[in-house]
C-alpha cells in the first residue's frame, strides 16, 4: 500500500511530467547543435540522446502514474515498454554505427577516450539487457532455475544498471571536445544535472522496489 499523501503524489506526478518533457527537449536541442544531417558525426549525439535521455526514460517510467500508458491495463504497459525499447535498439544502432563508421572513414582509432570506452561497455550492457528482456515477459521459461519474482527483480535491477551507465556515458559525452566547443556552460551543467538527477531518481525507484 502506498504511504504517499495525495498532494505528494501530485507533486511526484508533476515532476515525472517535467522529466519526460526535458527528456524530449534535450535530444531536439542536441540535433540543432549538431546541425543534424550536415555530417555523419551529427547523427551520433542525436540518436544516442534520443535512445537514452528520451526513449529509455519513457520505457523506464512506463509503469508510473505519469507515463504514456498511465491508466491502461498492466499488459498494455508491458507492450508499450518493450515497444519503446525496440525503438531504443534502433536509435542506439544508428548512433553507434554513425560514430564507428565516421572514425573508420577518417582513419581514427576506436574507443580511446573515457566516453568512447564507457560508451562501448554501455552498448554491450544495453544489448545484453534487450536480449534477455524476453525472460521478464515470459519468466516461466526459467521456472526450473528461478522464481518469476526473482527473474523480474533481476530484470529491474539490471535495467537500472544499464540506464545509469547510459546517463554516465552521456555525462562523459558532455565533456567531449566537440560538446565543450559547441554548447554553452549553462547548457553543459544543466544537462549534467538532468542526467545525474535522472540516474538517482531511477536508482531510488528500483532499489526501493526490489532491494
Ligand atoms: C550527449 C551525448 C553524446 C555526445 C555529445 C557524444 C559525443 C561523442 C564524441 C565527440 C565522440 C568521438 C570522440 C570519442 O571517441 O570520445 C564519441 C564517441 C563514442 N560515443 Fe558518444 N556521445 C554521446 C552519447 C553517447 C552514448 C549515450 C553512447 C553509448 C551508449 C555513446 C557511445 C560512444 C562510443 C562507443 C564512442 C566511440 C566510438 C569509436 O571509437 O569507434 N555516446 N561520442
């Protein structure tokens, strides 16, 4: 049973709406900053922020009272959750391919910066989570080795790790030479606060639920 008062529930819902709005605005701003379409590189920050700041935030909050599927049946929320994650997979693939091919074309070495290395780890974790996510939907497949409740808890906790890794990678991306040279300090620090806050809100939510 929830212990939140009606006014604190409204405040939390408003906060979630604000987070979702910012999650939509930031990728649009990054697209404007990169002059989307002007170079192969321009697709990388755009699609990665679409994937993590925008879509993954939507997917993670799909079961909250401020989500796209608020008020719908639980099964509808699950369908919306995995559908948005499919879009995450597409956006991430485009973001990853654009930076990788761009480096190949320019004869530059791969994964040399902290952002690039942590980004690679995040990408592997993301695809691992997307691949095993099917077990959270059909936990009976693992019934011989794990209870359904444990499968779902593991899915939630691993999802929290992937989401946090995404937020950290973006924070490191904000300190890439390109971002530092193109964005103002106000934008850089606001974006840092946004992504670190998102990470803490999601961690708190999942730790409270499963730990
Ligand atoms: C605001 C968002 C982002 C910006 C501004 C950004 C910017 C950059 C820049 C300038 C590079 C080339 C220099 C370098 O290697 O560090 C790069 C590389 C890279 N980024 Fe990002 N990035 C962002 C988000 C992400 C995210 C969310 C991921 C992964 C989940 C990611 C994964 C990578 C990887 C793996 C590389 C290295 C690719 C290679 O060496 O072949 N980036 N990014």
